[in-house]
C-alpha cells in the first residue's frame, strides 16, 4: 500500500489489486472517496463517497468484525488460540527506524514478528537486529490480548 499526503485535502492510499487499483482519499472533513480503476482501461475510475461513519462500518466488515471466514477459524484452531495479523509500518509509527531488539517487541508486547514483507523481498524469522522501515508489512503472532499493546508500541 502506498500513502501520499494531499496538502489541504488529506491523505491518499493506493492498493494494487488483481485487475486494477483501489485508491482511498481521506479528507480532513472525514469523508472518504474510494476510486476503483480497472487495469487496461482509461483512467476513468468508479468513485464512491462515504461518510466517516459509513467508512468505519465498511472497514469493520472488511476487517472481519461481523463475519469470520472459515479459513480464519481453521487457522485459529491450528495455532491454538493465537492471533496472526499483518500490519504496515507507517511514517508516523513508533517503531519506524528502530530494530526489533531495540523495541524489545517480544518482552514488551508479548508478540513475535515472524516475517517482514519489504517490497519484493520477504524476510522470514527476522533477526533481532532487523530495522523496521516505512512500508514494511509485518506478520505478527501472539495472544489476542497482546495485539493492542503491539499496535500501540510498534505501528501506532
């Protein structure tokens, strides 16, 4: 996912997906505009505008707050109640530019970073000396009750 500040407007987030791109513009007013551009077509995207409340409800649905796919239940059963989550290090993340050891991730949060997706590279079982960079997608494993502390201390 790419993030871009839009001075005077807000922020834009772009996600390349199969068959095109989804862009979300979050305005300072809270309104969200979602642009869906199909691959190979002239850049005339489909646009949907959502209020702040609508965006939060849709986000909860996408995140799985209302419906849990069967694959999630199978994963949870296999790992015995552990949570596996993916999150992105942003420019304002507390862990940006710091090593896993410096952050003392396991000691202070109870979570373990099991992989880092960085551009086209994937670092499996990163060393404690690995420094977290803006845009890194972290795969973390731990107890569900420890995840909020990890989010607060590492990704913000």
